C-alpha cells in the first residue's frame, strides 16, 4: 500500500514526520518582500517508541538435540512470519490501546482523512467515483497512481457479478481502471458479517515521492535467549522484541473508497 519503513536510532524518544505549515508567495514588485517568515515547528505528527511487539517460543530439550541447525532456521521463519502478519494487521487495524499502535483504518477519525459512504453493492463504478474524488483533491494524477486495499470477499463478489447481457464481470471493468498490481486483496480490510455483508476499502497514493503511511522501527529485532526460566525441564525460551509505531504523512493521500460496500 505504499508504506515506507523508517529506521530510527535507539535513543531517540520521538521522531518528527511533518511540520507546521510553511507559506510561500510572490514578491509584489521589485522591492517587495516575499511571504513569511513562518515559524518552522515540528508540531503535527511524530513516531514514538511506545509500542513493543513480542513473540515467545519455547524449545524442548529433545528438539534441540535432534534438529540442529534446521531447527534454528525453522524458528527464524516462524518468528519472522508471525511478526510480519501481526505488524501488517496493526498498521491498518491497530486500536491505539493495550500497547497497539493506532492503525490507519481504525484511526480514520484521528488521522482526519476523508471517507466516502456507499450503501450499495461493490461495483467498479463505486471505486471509480471514489477515485475521481481522490484525484480531484490533487492526491493522484491518474488511476494508475492509486493503490486499493480491499477484502478478498469483495473481489470474489465483484468477479461473480456479470454486467447484464455480457460475460464481463464488475472485476473485469474494475481492473481496466486500476491495474491488477494496484489492488491488494487481504483480510486486513474490514469485513462485517450481515445481510448483506459489508466491507471497507482503503485508497492510498504516493504523491511527489512522499509515502502515504510510515512505519518507524527502533533498532532491529532483539532476540533474548533464556535457558533459565524453564531449566527444570531443559527447555530453551526465546523472546523476540521489536519496537514499532505507525503514522500517516498527508491526509490527502489516503481515503477509504467506501464504508458499506455490500456483498450479497
């Protein structure tokens, strides 16, 4: 979805992302002054090391003795995969409570980017209209610049809906406007069961090389090896810890295409 990872040195309490407004203006005449000066202050958004993600693994003495190097590689894969899945979910749906960062979708009102309500079936037209509003706000110059996050159930529904009298589905029409590579199908997108089911889709774009979402990480992944806590059974406990935070840069670069896209 165009998010950028920022590596932050350990020891920084906060990392500034955007500043207060900076004005620009033409000088009205040869001896006239330009606009300003404007106070340059980092007051709007920061990343803070307040969110620690941890994974614990216990290894039995038998597994340590019989598996060797293959066990280490398996543990690495499991830790990396689990951490990636949890982090992806938190970037978009983190509650901002209980140690979680505030996710981009869950924190829509806090991040103050716009929404488009749709009380109808998910169609190519619904996404086209939302994208048109998105581009009108100068957030994107063409549909190819827009990334769309939608639930896989939304894709399934649109691909099964044929335009009357044709063999063309709503999904076929959709990918004519938005290349397949620009569509991210994931259960991270919110789906609410009901009659009909409803879902939310998120639009993002990178404007002028600026990412819509940033994920800050302090240092790398710290791995703590603890042979003592479970010493009576000969187990080895591993704890992987990472510190992350999430924020957006420009509200104009994000927008849910629809809250309430229906799926029969």
